[in-house]
């Protein structure tokens, strides 16, 4: 069919108005205030145990009451001060540059992989096995290539490096195989000092790293209501060096937290607030990401559940409490309790991605998690990349203006006409979302091309990236310095 042309000059289309986005809201300000007051009551009345002498001294000097050696009772006024002290936004940057990679301002939504799984589901063989360093590197390269994966975590625990220091090797591998920001996990002060030294080497020094942070620490209090020596060491190190951090508790309803969502969120929120207070006392204005990972204990199978409506309700509550506090929010997406990247995993990933985009949790990790966080699947990462792309388009919503209502176009075409060849169609058809893996072919066309199932196409897409994508390399002298830092930090016999 020939494209319609008129004798008149080609039509000029008017600029379009912003789309009307989809929105999700569950808690009003009064409900958020009620949870906040409950958390403040927990901290003031019950208290939190802090196993760190330096933090205890800071808390006491600030006005907290210390009982029974390390039980800290925190007045609400200190929590209000800490919330006012923390910045409401910060950026993360591309490796070794001043290019903004993510704006953590409470509005933008980003996705990344998870960390420290025990088992790797090899996309080449389908075999489930222990991680080695090359697998971590492969997940980093895969993530580097996928447009909807905005940051990386380590994916798995490599078994071919020293057990006591594998977090350091994970981080070096992340630095070497992606330019995207890294969210890292580590064990203790020695780990984070080594990781900080490597990040500073790549950034061009600690001052530059503080101005253009490329990494964020994920750490946790110990639920219920404990702040360990190691966790506080890491928390205070990040504050001192202006390295962003999320100090995110993981209360498990029915296990380490009350069985009710509201009670678990109030507990997790209290633990988070106690961490924020210590962080801001160490360095007022240091960047901090709000978060908690409220799960529940499945009483039948005794696992901490990811693929559940309650888990997603907790994510919405975290998002709304973060907005209440004017802090960007840590989230979860792209994960499943399934054992394979199958239909259950796809449904779980879609549910979690939709929730994250609608609720606007800002930094969403665990893309690729299977077995409730015990295994990692590169194929699920690729599948979730497609799901994120599709769901972003849905959440963007629609435009309603003169251009999109197209009343004059309808008048031009008139009864019994067709729109396929109209200039208006030619101007806008590319705005529709197009899949990369999902299939829309007619049956006959699909059969002519080999009748490949979705799992086969997913494997093809994953292996194509792994076989071809090479991230930007570090300068040779920086790469060599990472090896020197790792070697110098190894424990001496």
C-alpha cells in the first residue's frame, strides 16, 4: 500500500504534552505518621543494642540513654534531627567519570542484580553449580550490555578465591567487567577499607570518589533490634568517606519480626532509623538510602519468601515511608522462589517489577534471583530486562491532548477510510513498545523460523550477549593497582 500524500505541504504535528502516568498509593500521611511514631516508641521504650564502643559514645553524647552496657534508648528528637540531616537525593556515577548514571531523588526507578547467591544456573548447560569468579564476571558483562539493568551487585559467591576475602575479589571483578555503578556487600572493616581503596584508585582518589560516588554499600542491622560491631564499622566508614549506603534490615515476619505486616514494618523502620542516626552523627549530610526488606517465613516450607503479595505490600510501605521522610528508597525486583527461569519466575518478576515502577522504589536489586535468593540465573536477568522495558512503557501512561485525540485526523480520514498510510500514523507508530524476546509472529512464520520456544529464545539472547559483549576495560596501570591492593590486604599467615 502506498503512503497517503496530499497536494498540500506535509502536515506539521504539534508538540505533545507529557503523559499522564500511572500511580500507586496505599498509605496517607496519617498512616505514615502512625508507623513513624510506633518506630520512635520502639527506639525510646524498648531500645536497640549497639555492639560498638565508638557509636555508643556518640549516641550518649548526643543525648541517648545507655542501659545494661549497650542497650540504647533513643529520644524521638534525635531521630527527627537525623532525618533533617540526611540529604533528600544523591547521584551515582559511571565508573571512573563524572557522568551521572543514576539520580536517586525519590522519583527515578532503577534496577540491578542481587548479590551472594550460592548456586549459578549456567545458561550454556542448564547445570546448577557453585559460582566461580568467571561466572561473576559473566554476569557483570551481561548486565553491562542490558539497557534496563542500571547497576550491579556481585550475583554469587566465587569458590575459587580465598574464603575470608571473597568480597574483595567480587568487587574487583565488578570494577573490571562493567562501567555501571556497583552496589557491594562486605563482611567487616578490613573488607570495606580494601574495597574503598580499590574504588578510590579507579575514581582518581578519595576526594573525587566522594564527589562522584560510583558505589553504594548494602549492609544490615541484625533483626530484632541489634547493631553489630561489623555492621556499625562499615556504616561509619561510609559516612566518613561520603560513600552512599543503605543500612537495610531484613525482618522476617513470624521469625525475627511480628507476624503482621504493620508490626514488621514498624520494627524494620525503627532499626533503619537507629542506623541513620549513627550514620548522621558520624557525618551530617552523608548520603543514605532508606530501606527495609520485610519478608515472611513460610510456615509450611520454612523459607523466607520472595514471590508473595505480602512481600510486595511491604515494598509499597517502604516506598511510602521513604517519601514521608524525603529519602530515596531501596527496593527489590526480578526475583522468584522458583527453581528455574520458568513461568513462575516470569510471573514473579513481572509482579515485582510492576510494583517497583508503580510504587517508585528507586534502587531495586535482586534481578536474577531464584530459589528465594539461593541461586542466580543469567537468563532470568535477560528476561527481567525485557519485562522492565515493557512495564516502563505501561507505567508511563498516556497523553491526552489535541495531537493524541486526533480529531482532525479522524475528520480527514472519515467514514470507511484507513489510517495506515496517514502522516499521523507515520509520525507516531514508533512510539509503541517493541519486544526483543517475546514473540508476536503468526504461527506459520514462527514455524518457518524453527518453532523455537520462549526458553530457547531466552537462552539464545543470553548467550549472544555473553559471546559478544566486552565492556570498556580499566587502564592497565589501574588494573595492576587493583591486584596490588588485593595482595597487600591478604591476611598474613
